[in-house]
C-alpha cells in the first residue's frame, strides 16, 4: 500500500466526528496557551496527560498534536503584540513583528504569521507522510546494540540542546535516569530503590513527574518572582488582512522558511529556535528591502514563523519513526503514547497503522482549523492577554491537583494518617522543578531520562548478554557506530549553533540598531 492510500485511510480516521472534536479542542487550547505568556504546549500536554488517561488513544494523541501545532500559532500573537516571546523560537518574530505592531501594522504581521504557519504546516505534514515510511524501513533492522545507540543519541541530544550549558543538561538527564531505576527490574524481577513502598514497585509515574515539573514548578517559579515588568499590549489597528505588497514580500519567505525548518526539526539536536534564527538570517540576505530589517520588515515575521511551524512537523519524524523526542513537547507526547501502552518506533507503523496515519492526517485537518480560528478571532486571543497571572496559575494548580488524584488515587499511611501518595510525589517533584528553574537547569532531560532510561538499560543488557559480556558488541554494525558518532556530535553541534549561529545573527541585529 503506497503513501497516498495510507494517507487517504488516515484522513478517513481523522474525519470521524469524535476525532474532529478532539482536534478542535487541541488547536483551540494550543492557540490559547500559545497566546498566554509563560504557558507553553509542553505544560498543557503535561496537564492533560492524567485527564486523558481513560479516553480514546487516537483522539487523545490527535488532541496533543493539535495543542503542539496550536501553540506554535499562538506564540506569534504574544511576540507581535506583547513583545514577549513565550519560547526561544519566537524571539525573531518579536523583533520585527512588534515593531510592525507599533507602526499600526499589527494586523498584517499577525496575518502573515498565520498564513505562513498554515502553508509551512501543510507542506511539512506532507513531508512527514512521505519521509516516515523510509525511516521505518531503515529502523526495522535495529537490534539491541542499535537501539542502545539510538537511546544514547536521544540522551545527548536533549542534554546538549536544552538549557544554558551541556553540563547542566547532563545533570538534569542523570536525575531522570536515577528516577528511572526505581521499581522492578525488567530483566531480573528484583525490586530496586523502592524503599519498601509498594506504591513505587511500578516505578515513578511519567505523568506525575511531567505535571509536577512543568506545571507546579512553573507556578512556584512565577510566585517566587516578586517583581514583574509591566506588560503593554499593542492594539491591532486597521484591517487584519494583508495588502498586495505584503503578499509579494511574504510568499517567498514562507517557502524558504518551510525548506529551512522541516529538515532542521527532523534532525536530532535541531529545533524550532535554530531554524527560526537561520530563516531570519536568510531573509535578510535575500530581501530586496534590507533597510527595513530592524524597523518592522514583514519578511522577518513570515520566514521565521514558517520555519517555526515546519520544524514542529519535522520533530514528529524522529518521534514517530524512532521514538526519539527532540523537544520538550515531543518528550511529553512520548509519555502520552506510553500511557496507552504504545511505543513510538518502526513497529508502531505495523501494529497500529490506522492510529499513526490518522494522527498524521489529523495534522492537515488541524492546520485548516487553525487558519480559520486565528484570523477571524484575533480580538478574542488578544483579550486572553488581560487575564491576571495569579488567576491563571491558581487554575493551573487546581487542574494539576485534580488530574493527579484522578490518575493515581492511591494512599499511604504516614504516622497513621492516610495521605495521597500521588499528591506527595507531585509536591516533591514540583519543588524539584522550581529548584531546576531557579538554578537554570533544563526540565526536558529529566523527563526524557525517566522515559527512555529503562529502555536504554534493557537494550544495553540484552546486547551484552547476547555477546556474553563483550562491550565491543555495542559497535558490531555500522549503524551502531554511526549512532555513537552522531551522539558525540550532538553534544557539540548545538553549542556551535547556539554560540556561533545565534551570536552572528544577534550581532547583525545589534549593528542595525546602532
């Protein structure tokens, strides 16, 4: 069965009324959280993990993907109107988009961001559909040694790509790996590090950890910040639609941004922030109006926003085909797959083909929903920016608490008093999340370490058992050697891109402003 037939079957799955509803909920929530500063798609998906525990797997995963796409769309509204990038990928959009808003051209800036995101998401989703089967055929040849190399690549990728330094990323990773050791050994059946607590025999719940680190930790960090800067929202003046000249200056950046964003998103150690900076640099070089950059150039919004969304689709290539998360949101989505007993990877395309292709096809539907939601409802999304932060984060705390109790209602008797075990872990890991933020340690490597740590340990021990303890068996094939080399490269590549690539672009921007 060819890709067109599989994608057609996926569209039939995605067009079911229940899945359309889940997609609509996902893109609406994603846009809303993208608009709200400090609330990202990773936090939202983490909050919804316990709520969707007993729902339909296909519908829940479609909703998570809709949140991911919607968050990328909504982030442009905050950057343009508030000059507050919710994520590093939106920094460039804020540079040019907010200047356009101050000139009374916030409408065209939002329009080119929305249309560019739609075009990039559409083309990148089609790219995902056609590239994924080839990656799956390649991955089916993997054995335990190759899978361990792949897990090592994932560890190095998230450790180096997130945070301010590789050392801090590795520290966060080892915290997650240590938590992954708790519970029953998969090969021997022995209990490890459970401290005699039956509640820990099954290990630490990924859902509880994700909600605590992203939601509770973020809330505590906001509360601890005593002084917050006054945030001024630029109003949208005039028409939201673009002029003929805006269209002429935007269509090429949309296509270039897509071409830059998708392959970088699909690469380990890539990401939306890298692609958006590279897209901005490309547009500045290709533009016929370089004098407008730094003063509100529409190309500086169109290109990076397209690259941003194309990168989101590219991120799903390694996630679905190899089980390799390269962003924080992808790591939480991986936990979403696992809570339904599904493991992303090549076998998922064989054992659950309708679900995978329904998920890919739903991205096309979500893109159409997002363009309909974003342009006519700009005024509604702008009003969300007026919600007081103490109300917003109080609601997050309530939602996280209720979701955790619903997913884990077990109790533990402490000094004869029954207490909720899940809430105790939520509070403990929430404090850990706050401390990590306080000292500038990344969060995503902790989650990835907990999810992939047991899998990496199992693959390592199986490879050593097959070779009777010979460590050279980890390098018995060119694929394993290549993955090890790629893992080592992944440590240094983000450092080079971060300090050389971004530094060059920022130096150009600073030079223009002088």
